C-alpha cells in the first residue's frame, strides 16, 4: 500500500470527526444567532428630555430584563426618523418598529379620536392625564380601532389641557386674543384659536422657541410639560390658566414586526401595554406637568388665571365647535356622541 494512502478505517474516523466538528460549529453559530437580542426601533418627535423618552427608556429596561436580554428598544427622539406628521406612517411602513405620534398632526385621519381634543372635553372621573389616558385606551376596541388600521395600537395618551403661553401680551380677557399669532398643533386647536379672535399659525414644535424669540409668533399652545421640554420659559413672559383642550398621542407598532417576534416576546409586549401602560405614561405626564409649571414660575413667567366671567365668555366662544364636529361625524355614520359619552362617563 502506498505511503500516502489512508486506510479505510482511518478515513472513516476522520470523516466522522469532521462531521462532528461541523455539527458543533454549526450548533455554536445557531446558538450565537439566537443569543443576539432583537432590537426594536422606537420613533417620536419630542426632545430627549421629554417624558415620553424617559418612560420609553424605562420600558426598554423592563423588556430587556423580563426577556433575559433578548428584547431591547432603540430610541430615535426629536424627529430623527421623520417629522411629527409622519410618525404613525413610520410604524405603518416599517421604517420604525414602534412610533409615538400626535393624532392632531394629520388632520382628518383620526376624526373620532380627535373629538376629545375639542375645548373643555374631559372625563367626569377626573382631569389627570392618568385618568384620561386610561379611559381613552379603554375605549379603543369599541370605537377607535378602524381609525388605526395598518398599525397595532399599543396604547393612547392624553395630555393636560394646553395653556396659552405668550411673549409680550398678558391674556386677561377674551379681547386680548384679538389678532395674536398663535402657534397650534392640530385642526381643533386652529379652530379654537380662530374662535377666540387670534390667528393660528402651524409651527413645528422644535421651532416654537425661535419663532417666539424673533416675533414671528406671539404665543403658543402647550401643556406646561411641553413648554419646559422646548424651553419656552426663556422667551415667554405670560401663561394663561386654565388650559382649554387636550392633545392625543398614540403609541403604535408595525404589525408585521410584531407577528415576526417569538410568541413569548409578543406576550411581553402585550402584557406591558394597553390601559395599564396608558395610565403609567399619564401619571408621568402629570408629574411632568407640575414640574413644568414650576419651571415657568422659576423663569419669571407670570401665570394668569381667568376670572369666572371671562372664563365663561371663552367657553361660550368655543362651545359651538364641539357640536359642529359631532353633527358632521354623525352624518358620516360615525358614533361620535356614543364615543364622547363613553369617554366623559
């Protein structure tokens, strides 16, 4: 037998060893692949100092711990993936896996949801963000699911009623609104601003401070927590209480991404969202609202509270807007009055 020929038994042993090694290497590769955590991209348009960012970071930590490190969130704040009106579509189209968007940023797309952003629409149970966010999320399946087709809605949030913050003019009576250029967000707010005699201007939230500093706008509508996030205390001299109407946000997920997750990770997301998460985000917004008011006061902003007679005049000026919206929605076949009654309680 030539010296370079390997006996059959040895060839077989070598082949078995090679196959065993290949199987071992392949198994290790699979194990490493399975060990790589799944990372979900989360988008929103608010700055990194905002409550939404802080709460999403907390949620990410909880998901990572509960999943044994298999599920994480990567956050993209401040419109990194797209501007405010595109947030829902980022999740719908798969550019983001999860997005938090303002429903009022796309007028007409969520008409039933936006009923609660009409002036002075609040639940009888209470006006905290915690209560309002939980109540709205609890009504989702019965009334709102059709408006959010194409995404998996995780929860809804309602802000504190937005206040008017002005750079030069103190608002003490209805006539003080006359001709002021007011930054707004959403169709309802534009109608409210107009009904009060002011001029609504659509300004991106991140440009509000600069617009006030340069005199492009005279005032803006934000809850106190939003005013602090965009540092309006450095350019505003006055804020008006009480707030007039709330803003509605939705946290939505790409349904195909959700379906692609292992069943146990799907369960983690389902169990950590819904009305309970809405209430948690709402409670955080309540805390941020109190901190935002303190921030405004600390920056020398004068907070004015409308006297009862002027508050009544403002309510009367904006009251027709809600009825007009309800009539229009009912005429199109939407259960607007039933939804409003369910939300208000």
